């Protein structure tokens, strides 16, 4: 596959951008070779600058649930753009999007828009600390909640991909109040809460973990977190940046019937434009300035373009049958991977939930970071490269999830199947 233009662009980029990318996981460090520079997205596809077309299962890390350049999103954004890009003042779309989010997730009585998931999480935890007047935060090894200092502790996603234990530049004092539990192990949370009575402000969790590969919550795990946090007067924060409007119309909280105290969102609610949001019970959110004393602000928060892209996306998701179609699509996608790997004799375990899916190239059960960390990274890299050469663009890390959109269909699964056959045969024959 001739990728000269991408290679040259990457060489140029590395002179002026750290690692040649604006977000580490894109650099292909975990899979070798060089990233593909993308010229355009078309529905379920991306086309790189060398003209190669790929079925895209990254979809801007989950944001593009309608696929690339969806006609309605482009049309509505174009119209919005003609009225300007940003006002630095309230606009009607912010109100409508807030109302939509609160209707979809009744646990969110009030919501504040921000510009990234990181910003949403750091803001939510500031409010949680203010509301409880406590300092400690519990997170789970392998979960990723953005790059705010206090959360760069045993994080998943790009931190895990690069094998970074944590990050230089984060003062000890900043993470001294961040405690780490084990995903799918409620006892590890109970132990922390009992060891620090009255000190834990919040337990933050990815209700479906998407940043150590896709790891589903085991039966009773989320319910146990709800009970434990209530018992200890700590807030339960669902980080739904990835799962919100991805695993179902009410997010993971709707799917699993759990009422968190706070929720963070991103990705889908911005339709591919920069966005994040944090929300929760009104009594908690009324602490946020200017209603209350907890300061949080943002120049472009709630800007008309991101709000419109999010609104149009959520409106399209209201179409009858969309969610069952999305679930069927991700189930069919992992069935293709599973069948192809089995045919080649390559171990694989697959899962899907709503419009997201995961696969691990092992028969071992992956239930937490300890089990995910042992994955064979070189096997993944070899598999990845053949998939890419065969026209399928997957997340370039075993510690990520896969995403489908409303425009992934049989034709795309045909391409996926052919690519998977080539990739699994290749790794099996080594
Ligand atoms: P951003 O700051 O990247 O918008 O969101 C941070 C974040 C927070 N919470 C969860 C559950 C997330 O998955 C993320 C970001 N997801 C990664 C993909 N695993 C973003 C991709 C990247 O870092 O380039």
C-alpha cells in the first residue's frame, strides 16, 4: 500500500507537533508504521491522503454515530455557520440540547456544557468535592477519564497504550487523593471506603469500560457501587463520555437502571465537534458558578456549532428502530471477527453493547486492567497492520473499543470479513 503522502506529512508534522499528532493514541506507537493522514470521511468510510479508502470503526473515537459527513449534520451546520461561529453569549441551541440530555437521562437534572470530556470530568469532580466537602476520589485501574492531573493514575486508553505508569509533571500532592480500585471488584471499593471513612468525595467509573478494550460490568457490579457510595455518602459519578448516547438512548445508566449522582458526557452529544458536559442532581449542580461558588467557565462552551451538530445527531437517533439497528450492527460486526478468527484458529473473545464493540485476541476472560494488561501487543500489532492494509481502520491500540454507526451495513461487513480472513490467516501462519 503506497502511503507516501501520509509518510511525508507525518515527517513534517513531527518537526512541529509533539509526536506528529495532536493526541498520542493516533501516532500508531502500539501498532508500528505511521499514521494515515485523512483527507475526508464519507459515511462509514475514511479516505486518506494517498487515496486509500477504509471502513472506519473508530468514528472519531465514538463521536460519529451517524457516520462521517451525515447529510443532516452538514446541512444544519452549514446553516448555523452562516449566522456565525461563536457568540460568547447564550444561544437557543444550548437550551434545547440541555433539555434533550436531561430528558434522556433523568438523573441529570441540570447540565453544564464544556469543550471536552477531560474538562467535563475535572469539573464534575471539583463539584463533587465541593458538595461533599471531601477530597478523595476513587477511580478504577484501566479506566480513562481524560488527562486532568488528578486522574492520570493507572489510566487506560492512550496512557495504557504507551505503557506510561502515569505522567511526569503531575505533582505527588495532586494524585495523593486519587485512590485506585479494581474494575468488577466491588470489594476493592468497599475496602477503600472503609479505610478512609468520611473522606471519599466520589467514585468515578466508566459504567461500560471502553479504555482497556471493551470490558463489560459484571452482574451486580454497578449496583454494588451505587449501594456502597450511598452507604458512605460519596457521590457515584458515571463517566459516560464514551457510553452516553452510544450504548443506548439513555446511556449506560438507562441500560443498567442505575441512577448516578453525576454524569459526564462528550463525543456523540457534539456530533464530531469539540464538546463535553457534566450534570447531575440540581442540588449538586446549583453549586456551579454563577448559581453557586464552584467556579467553572469556558470561552467556547455551548458554542452554536457544536450544539447544532449535537442536536441534529440526537434528533436523528430519535428515529424509530435506530437503536435496535445499531445493536444488530455491532453484534454482526463482532460475529464476523469471531467467525474469521475461529476459522483461522486464532483465539479471540468478542463483545458488544449498543453501538460499541470490543475484541481481545485471547480466549482468556478480560474483566479488569490486570487481565487486559497481559494482552499480546505484538500479536495485536500484526493483526492491525493487515486489517489496515486490507481497508479496515480500527483503533490503533488493544486498549480501545470499536464503534459502528447508522451507516455501517452488509457491504462494510463484507469488507471487514475479507480483511479479517487475511489478517487472522496471516497471524496464524506465523
Ligand atoms: P476528551 O478529553 O478526549 O474529549 O475525553 C476524555 C475521555 C473521558 N472519559 C472517557 C470515558 C473517554 O473515553 C475519554 C476519551 N476517549 C479517548 C478514546 N478512548 C479519546 C481518544 C484520544 O485520547 O485521542
